[in-house]
C-alpha cells in the first residue's frame, strides 16, 4: 500500500453507542493495526440540535473498555486537529463557496416556512432537479438579487446541484462496483444557515484534511456515497479519494431489518456497549458491560458479526483478530444478532479466563451484593472451581457467595419430607469424623462408605449435604466445596442444617 493507512471512526455524539457502532470502530481499528496505520476518533457534532451532553466521553469510555482506543482523538490530538467538527467550523465555508463559484452548488434562500408550505402541498417533495427552478435560490434569482441578499445577511443554505442523467460509480472494498443514478438523489444541503456544515460536506472536507486513506462505515451510509463521491470530484480531489467499505448491517434476531435499540428493549437484551443515562430524561439504558460481559467477549462477538477467517473458528482474542482480519472476508450480507450466541461467547471467555483476570470483576460483583472478600487466595480457589458455571459476570455472585457467607435460607423442599433421625445421626457422625486432609475424591469415598455402614443409600444423603453447604441445589462438586469451606465451617453448616431439617 503506497499511502499511509489512516482510518477514522466518526460517530455523532447523540446518545448511547449501538453495538453496530462499536463494530464499525473495531473494523477500522483492526484494519489500521493490521496495516501499521493510525486509528482516529473524529467527533461529528455539527448538528447542534442533536448534541447530547456527555455522549462524547461515553464513546471514548466504550472504546477504552473494548481495548480499541484511538491513536488520535479530541482527547489525544495528533497533527490533524481539532478532532471535533464543531471546532473546525471555520474550515468548511470556503469549500462550500468554492463549489458555488464552480457551479456545483448554489445558495438557497427559501425560508423554513416556505419549505414547510411546499412539503404540505407536495408530500413527496424533494429539493432537487425537478423542483429547484421553482424555489428561491441563486439559480432562479438574478445575480444582483443574490448579491443583495448576501449583503443583507439573509439566512441561506448552500445546496449541492446534483447533475442530471449521470451514473456515479465507485468500487466498494466489500460490495465491488456500486452505481447510483444522480436523478434519484436530491440537492442535499452542504452548509446550513448557522454556518455549520452538514454531515455530507464535513465528512468529505475532514476525510481529505485528515488524510484518511480508507473508510469503513455502516451500510446505512451507502445512499450518501454518491454525494460524497461527487464532492471529492467537484472539490478537485478525486485522485486522493479514500477507498470505501460499507459494512453489512447488523440485523434483528429474526433477520427482518436492522437491529435497533427498540428491538433490544422489546426482546430483553442490550444493544448499547455500556450503560447510557439520557441526561435530559434520566432514563437508563443497560449496556453489555454492566450486564456482565467481558470486553474480550464483546469484541470477539462483534468481530465475527459479518466477518470470518475462512474456517469455523469463532473464538478470537483482539490480538488474533488483528492478525487475521482481512477486508476480503467481510460479508456483503447482513449479520443476524443472536443474544444467546452472544452469551455463549461470554461463557467461553469466562471459562478460558485466568483467575487473576476474573478476580477484580468478581470482587466488585460480590461487593455490589454486600459481600466483602477477606482472602484473595480463597477467592482465587473459589473462582477456579465455579467459573465454568458462569455465563455472565454477575452469575459469580450466586455461584460464590455461599463460600463467604453461611446460607440463611435453604431450598429444603426436596429434603425435609424424607428427613429422619438416621440421617441426622449420619450427618453428625460425618461431621465429627471429618478428615479435611483427605482429597475431595477420598472425602466422597469416606462419605459413601459411612452412608452404607449406616444402611443409607449415598444418593439419599448427597442432596442434603449440598443443601446445608450451599443453601440450594447448585454449585460444583460438593466435596470440592467441603475442601474449600474447611473443617470448622463444614461442621458448623452441617450442625445448622440438621437443626433446620429437624424443625
Ligand atoms: N457521523 C456519521 C455517523 O454518525 C459518520 C458516517 C461516516 O462514517 O461517514 O455514523
């Protein structure tokens, strides 16, 4: 590749970050890293009506959580700043004016009321080839009228003049040759009355100014591509145009359309990377992070949404994704989002994670439930024992809390009706003779042998043992639990359990 690879993730800071947005960021990041390039965060905040306090920092935090922080960003500027479009405002007008001067764009003086009236009259109204000559703009007014209006600072926008009967064609890195008929595209606003550029102008001017080499963005931007392509051409930069790749959509679980935040709410799963609180309404939308996803798992599941390495391999660390990522293997077709599968990824990552990696998260989950862990060593042993049973990080609470606090409630419905004095005597003797030096396997053998000597079937006493130790019918091997609880605690719990079952 001749040109240095520079890619950008260019979100508008308008709210929570959809997992599709994170996937776009990830693919940009992977492409940059694969090619020794630079990954840039550019904040596209030119639409001041949609500006949301805190949304930029939230995006930065999400990227950091995923481990894909940008090399250049508003927080860490490089040589191409500023990295917020609102701070680049003075740079745009000259290009819009240049386009007017060269006949590719025009001033439009129509007021909001006039446009509203027009739309009411013609519900499918589009400002473009068919209608532009009936409107109030520099194509229909005389030059002196236009000069006068400009001199009076009359509110106006600048619109692109879409050419008639042209095919705009480019080669998308994923889709191949894509063509658009210019007759079907309206005259988009490039510069707004407040002097701010619209997305279309800003995206082109900034991609040029920031020397962006490749653009990875969602398929929803494909219809905008002809406008951008024409702007690159009309501004005289056609030879420097970046290569484009429009990433496949992330679809609803049933494959019917794009996955939206509303689908998540409806189907009961998160769509945002992290918790997002709307600063105006205070409404909280749950994110993958807080639900208990490991960032490794989240990145992994996004990495294979619309991409594979050509084999059946599904588990990829970020390092592995960096090494194997290739644009050729991004699919054209939309990728269905399956929350059960997402959880499967997390489960796999928890199983594979080291105890050290999990300890901090588990500790914080436990502490949210009011359980403080005194011994890190014990916590490590407990995590090792139960991690295969946890799908989401909060599952560790139920799976580990009984190691740190004696159960106060017992799921004894299956035990009590069959409880009798023989069983009580058996448990007393087991507790009194408990040799904690034995291994879990040896303890089990001793337990079964004692049961047989007492004329009890081992199966009859296993469940009561689990319930007195755990409180419920779950958890890892019961003699592993005995080993970890230690002699005294096991004895105490058996004694307490006997009282409970006798009552
Ligand atoms: N600001 C656009 C967005 O919010 C960027 C689209 C693009 O990458 O061109 O996604």
